[in-house]
């Protein structure tokens, strides 16, 4: 059997890109929100049902989260922000870089999403000065308690920033595409994401004035006269990246369908072995498939058994962020569910031309590990 990588980004071919590149050369605009950016934003708006004044393209989801915090005026207050530890470090890092303090909460054992009951308990304990919630959509999957989170944030006048980095194309159980939640919702278009352009991201906000501020912040804090009026930076997305985004958007729906078939095949094999899958994962954009194996030692053996057969797997998000040295001092509680899920999770190869027999082979390896 040939090697099976974990991911294989799918990008437009040279021929597919050549017309777009020629357009760019003729137009002569390569950055600063030119026509390609307008086109990409229009595509995003059609996809998530919003309008251009509610979208800002940024250099990465990480910079998008930082700029959203800054534009919502919650940075530099040294206040705490609730965030799940079972996530990628980007969000907690963005908090720290904006002068905020992550207050880690646990996840729910079935959805692997931040635990709203713990969030409420921490807020109501009044032990911390909390200014916002950074709600991470685990693996980009829609949070089916989003209305409750909006309500909790509203009740305590907290800002709600939704990190949906891996979720462009994910749907809620009612079929709606995610993107318009919280005060800001942020997506990543990193090469490993389902909508991949290399590096890039988008912030969507129901508050057009917040998007205006982000547009200024990402461009050196300039006002309309190119005078710096805010503590800005450079976090713009290039026009070539936007052109790639336009082409990628055209293929996104059928590609998500393929990913969902891959997910179903994994689940059909592995669920009978006692492996657990994230609730609503089958409705998500599925940059990769993750399963929780019954016992911790199964994961270790599975990773090794796959590796010797040339198959690469990952352990997202292991360790959870509170176990990373930089964040080790910020733990609020034991976070038992995060620790348990992280100790048993395995993320499996997922890419468009992964063949059914390759999935069967991978699952056969896992089966041997789990039943012996
Ligand atoms: C939950 C989460 N947030 C943020 C990011 C960072 O995205 P980017 O690489 O676009 O900065 C990632 C990246 O995988 C992520 O998984």
C-alpha cells in the first residue's frame, strides 16, 4: 500500500488560475482591497447570506480574531475572556496578544464544544472580571447551542466572538450555513482548511461599524485620508489570494459532499468498535475526520500501527491549550473532559481523492488495535 498522508490540499490547477492571474496583471492591483477582494467578498456573502459591509478579509484567522477583539474594544483591559482549552492555540494567543487573559473552560463530552454550563457557573461565581467569550467551534462544527450562548453573553453584557476557523461551509442542524453569529465570527482559509487559499481569513460581523474599524486596523489604522487614527497593523489579504478564493468557492459544495462521504465511511466502520464521533460533524466542512477511541492506549497503538504502514494521523487538539507551557499558569479548573477527549482522540486522513479502499484499510488497522 502506498503512503497515505493526513491531508492533501486541493488547489486550482495552473490552467484554472491562468485567466485569473492574467486579469490581475491587466488590472495592476495586487493588494489593498481591489477588485479581486470585492469579488471574493461577494462570493462569501452569497455563501453565508450576508452583505459586503459585514465582511472583512484578513491575512489569517489569528489576525482576524485579534482585530475583532480590538475593534470590539475589549482589548488591553487585562480582563478575562472565557475560552475552551480544547482548541488550537491561535485564539488564546490572540487574547494574550491583545492584553486579555484566557480563562479556560471545559468542553461537553458529546459535542466536544465549550461547556455552556461551566461558562455560566464561572460567570456567576463573580470571581473574575470577565469581558467576553471566545466561543471556539470545535473542528469548525456548528454549535447547536449558539442561541443559548448569545443569550448568556447578552445577559451579562459580554462580547461574543466566535472562532469558526475550520468551519467555512459548516451547517447547523437546521441546514443554515454558519457565519453570522456573535459580535464577530471568524474563518480561516489556511491551506489545510476546506476552503483553502494558502493563508487568509475573514471576519463577519453584524455590526457594520466593527467591520469598518477592522478594515482600518488591518491597514495601519488609516482613515479615509491615509492618516493613522488607530493602533493598526498590516493584516490585509492579497489580491492573488482572493482570486484563488473565488475559484475555490465555486467548487466548495461538491467538495464538502465528498468529505461527508469520507466521514460516513469512517463512521460506519469505527462506530461499531466503540469509537465516538463529534455530534453534528457530518454537517460540518470536515477539514479532517476525528474519532475518540475507547481507551487511551488504543490511540497510542493506533498512531504507531498506522505509521508503520505509511499512514499519517494526528491528535487534534492534544495537548489541550492549558497544557502548553505558555498557558500552563492560566488553568481555572481541572478540565477533565478536555483532558480525557484529548487523550483518546485521533484525527484520520481526509482529502478529496482518498479512496474508499484506503479508508477501509485504515479502519482495518484501527480495528486490530481496538479489539486486541
Ligand atoms: C480553532 C482555530 N482557530 C484559529 C486557527 C488559526 O487559523 P489561521 O491559521 O488562519 O490563523 C486555527 C487553525 O487551524 C484553528 O483551528
